[in-house]
C-alpha cells in the first residue's frame, strides 16, 4: 500500500512541477516582450494552468498522508523535505503570484470558478515591469521548490 501511494505522490507532484517549470522556461523569451505583448500573453494561461494547478494542494495532501504513514516506522526525512517544499511552493503562489494574477486579469470577463478564484484585491503595485519581475521570479522559485519535492519523492520511492 505505501509503495503504491509513494508512486502516486511522484505522479501527482509531477503536475505542479511541470507547470512551474513551463513558466520558468518561458522567462527568457517573455523578458524580450514589450508591455502590450507581455500583458496579452498573460491571459493565455487561464484556465489551463488554473485547472492543472488543482494538483498542487492534492500533492500536499498525498505527501502528508505518506509522511503520516511512514512516521510509524522511522522519520521519513525525504518525504518531509518534499512536503515542506510543496508547502513553500504553495505559499509563494498565494502570497506573491496570485495577487499579480489578479492584477493581470483586471477587466477580464471571467465566469464560474475562474471568477471566484481570481476574485479579491489585486497587487497594489501598478508598474507592469515590477509586477512582471515578481510574477516571473515567483514562478522560478516555485519551480525550484517543485523540483526539490519531486526529486526527494523519487529518491524516497526507490529506497
């Protein structure tokens, strides 16, 4: 049972890692865009990345389940490292990335889940270059966290 759950954690965690790495790999190209092109580009991410992002809290819950199941045997350091990395990744999203997302989507015609997910106050900053840097580097940090979690889970699942 635990081995199957560990494999599932690797699979589910690969989704947020893939999404965050995709954003990180776009960074050099997006830095060549002017303001209007950059802002137009930002709207293409929704809802695809939003739907895929549902795997992020799911990965935290599954990894937490593995930690709790393994802790009866010994301290599962690699799984704990993965859990911490995923929690930090998620915290970066809500504290840094999401307020900027809300700014990018001011005036967008959203409905249903998208409207509620992006509801709330946008970032207070209005300089698009500052917001761009914040958004891009938050995704780079999230990609690092996701990669750490993924590698830790892969190593743990092979032990």
